[in-house]
C-alpha cells in the first residue's frame, strides 16, 4: 500500500495528464459527432426548403392562371349585369357569356411539404416553419375550396343553363344563345346574380393567396441566401 501511495505521489502529473487527454478526446469525439449531425440536419433542411421553393414557383404559375381566368369571369359578370341585355350586340354577349361560363381546376403543388411532414427534418427558423405550415394547411386548402365552389356552381347551374339556352360554345371564346328571348334574359340574370358573390369572393382569396405564395418564396430565399 505504501509503495502504491509512493507511486501515485511520484507519478500523479502523468496520471492527471492522461486523464485530461482522455477527457479531451471524449469531449472532442462528442463535439465532432454533434457537428456532423448538425451539418447533416442543415443539409437536409436546405434540400427540403429548396424543393418547397421549387414547388411554390410551380404553384405560383397555377394560381396566377386561376386568378386571370376568374378575373375575366368576374369582369364579364359586371359587364352583363350593368348592361341592358337585349341591347347588347351578339359578339359582346357571346364573348362575355363564354367568359362567365367557366371554371379553373386547381391542382396544388405540395409534394415537398408532404415529404417534410412525413420526415424527421426540422425547419430551424420557427417563423418560417409556421409560415410554411399556414400556407399548406390553411391558405392552400382555403383557395382550393373556393375554386371548388366555383366549379360546383358551373356543374350545378351553368351547365343546365347552357344546355337549355346555348347552341354553340367555345371555351372562353364564344357562347351563342339559341334565341334571345325574355326567358333567356331572366335565366341569365338569375345565374349572374348567383355567381357574382361567389366568384368575387374567391377572386379576393386567390389574390391574397398569390401574395402569400410570393411572401413565402421571399422568406425561403432569404433563409437559403438565394439572389
């Protein structure tokens, strides 16, 4: 025992140095592992954000097309409601009828977000994470619901109206009435009044959605330092 104590007394600096070296090695190994894990997580985050950004660009094209088409429909409703229908010339009536009798089928581009939801990838910026979630879980569903209402209106009311009164129809180009009778004008006015609020409200939702899309693109560009 005395010999052991003497050995410890003589060699304690060596033992201490060895303990320090081992401790530093363990801490360093943990630090390197954490660094690797953080780098891997960041790479995955950058990859999924880049994919979401690409999806947003595609979605922007779709919703701008929907906005342009619905805007023409709303404008045609205004023209027809504000005019004396019997006095409209055939060409103006035909064009505005065709613009009114339409809908746009919106297919959301959200495959990258679905991948994010089903993975363990974490978006480090909470504000960005919440903005992405709101866009896909609320705003995209809201605008899709509005466009579905316009489509349902088309199938429930405008298709029967067209079958009853329209003889020639070219999508967004022309709709020729079979006869410009009082019954035709009354039925048309009823459909115009019914479609006005629905189309106008959906158009407002679409425009807000386009802005949300652009805002989210901007946030992701800032996060990824994209020029």
